[in-house]
């Protein structure tokens, strides 16, 4: 008999896990972080001494990122060339 272990992601996840969970690309995450997301809500820097710098590693709030995705408006149709 084999035991099954199920892992559930934490609220705050690494970029690699965020990519796996959401399907967002590395580029999309960076763009959203620079243009839309707020530090402390969708992402936060962290460090072992509790004094993170702007170049410290980043964790992402997967629930807030999901909310951000849900708020996306429908895509604007492109002009079709003849």
C-alpha cells in the first residue's frame, strides 16, 4: 500500500511556483509587478533579517494575483488588415 501526500501551496509563493499555478510567464509577472501590482499586496521582498532591500528575493501572494487576473477586462479586438 502506498501513501499519498498532497502538498498545498502557501499564500506566498516563489515566482517558479506562481508560474506553475497560474500559467503567467516570467515576462508577464515582471511587467505586472512594474505596472500594476502593489508591494505588500501582490508581492513582497523578503530577507532573513526582516530588512529586505529592493533587490531582495520576491514572494507572490497567489490569491491576490488570482484576483488581479479575474479583474482583467476582455481583450480589445485588433484591426484586421485587408
